[in-house]
C-alpha cells in the first residue's frame, strides 16, 4: 500500500473542529487507497497550555540545562499525538500515538537544533502492516545515547518530509492556515498570488530568505527523495486550490518570482585588512554555530549581517581578536528571487530606484545566482517589500 504523510501544525491540532478535519482527511486518503502517516506539532501557540513556548515559560528564559529543556519541549508534540489519535479512534480510524524516538528517528546530540542522522523505517512499517495509522510527534528524535532531542525551528515539517523519504511515501501534505505558498507575504502585499506549483529550488530560496510556510531543511529532504509536497488549508477540503512543491521548474514572472523579508537583523562592519585575521574571525564565528549573511569584503573592511540574538556572541569574538567594529541594529534583509535577476540588465537600478522613490535607505546589497538582497531599516521593510513587488509587474 502506498503512503501519504500528512503534517498538521499547532493551530490545526489545537481546535476540536480542525481535529475533525484531520479525521476527514485521513478517511479521504484511505478511501483513495493510500495509507496515511500523520505528523503533528504541539497544540496552539503561546499562551495555549501545551504550546512549546508555554512549556518553556514554566522554567524561565535563563534555564541552562539543554538536555532537560529538550525533554520539556518534546512534551507538547507527545500530548498532540494522544489527543489527535483519540479523535481519530472516535471516528473509526485505528490510530496510535508514536514519539519521534519510537518512530525510529535518530539524531545527533545537538540539543534544541538536532540534525536527523537516520530513520529506521521498520517501527512505522510494522505498525502500518498491522493496519495502524501512526500519529507521530514532530520536532523530535532520539540520540544514540537514548536522549530525547528536538529539531529546532520548523522541526515538524522536517519530521514529515524525512519520514516520507524513509518510507518511500507517494507525497507529503502540510496543512496550515493559508491556501498555499504566495509570492509575497499577504499581510504585507494584499495582491499577493498563490503558486499552483513551485520548484524545490525556488521554495528553498524563499524559505531561506524569510518565507515561513515551510522550513528549508524540510525542503531538502523532499528534494533528495523527489517527493511532492502539497501546502493546503486545514479549513478547506483536500481538493481545494493549493500549492505543490515539486521537482519541475515553476512558472516565473518575466523579472522575478517572489519577494521575501527577514527582520530582527544586525549589520556588523569590521575594520580588518589582514586576511589571516579575517580567517580567524570567520572561523571563530563558525565554531560558535552562528550564521552570517550578506558578506561584503574589501581590502580594508568587511560587512555582514546576523540575527539579533547572535550579536553578543559575535561581539565577543571581535573583542577577543581585538578587531574594531560598528553595529547597525534594527535592520531587515529584503530579497527578490527569480531566474532572470542576473540576465536582465538594469535590475539593481530598478530595485534601488524603487526604494529611493519611497525614501528608503539601503545600507548594503548582495546577490547570488538567483537572488538580490537589500538591507533596510526594520521599519522600512514592509514598504520595501511592496516597492519590489510592484517591479514584478512593471
């Protein structure tokens, strides 16, 4: 029997009516001749009683025991598996709750941001062969030492696509509160449009640049296994309009296909002309597990950005190496994504002109093969996205 993996986020499992939709969707899959495997997130968002952030608030923000913190955070998803399974059983579906470890997910021991090392398909396949519908706790796994670990932001998406790859599933369905993936944040751009299909590479760029529908790590597993991922609205029937992430190229706009943004960034400018010292700086930052982006290097200085939460750690590196630095806080990375951003002359001029016409200062730019990013004030990010979105249709 072919398998379809269905993943439900926190708002989908928190509401009794949505849980009934989970039962309806499971029956729909079964009636089509497939076997569902269901992955669930913790119930709701803060301050909902069993949301991850609510559980964390029980011990305080200064809690330092990483092992115990992961154990606490894993509870939300486990509670969801039991509640959702109960709803399914009451609706005639032979569901059974399963933790990440019981599902065969093995990870490294990097607590709070663990990487999946392997998934043993047999525990889930054994349940499937007995006619059971596994309801798997997302966001978690088990280390080689038998410790519970969590997978970091977007961990339930990652669980779903990684399990689908291990089980050679036919497809993945991710249920959320929107109709699909849009070419801009609809809360910012009212005229944003839904993609019917989008390629792995396009959605990976969008997710890495701030789009919040699916995590980049989840896209990676789907792409490696060449499994289609559908993004659907939990409040609508399975056959409703939605987005399919697939291996084929998505239809793109003549200039670029999407605009994204990430706020809460800090720009760091360092005075450092010594190549060896620059190497020491980047090595030390990498050893701390800090991601930096928009890296511009000249013969006397370099600039880059990082998340606000990483600034103190970066500053400690710079001060330890006695490298002078300046910080520009409260900035946002706004990115245009598309196949033709580098093959069309004057794209950067269009972008800069559009921003300057709105009196938006640009502090830094960077580009890669299919993206152009500009650094603006956090307070200007919304207007910057709108300005770049207009270029798509100019």
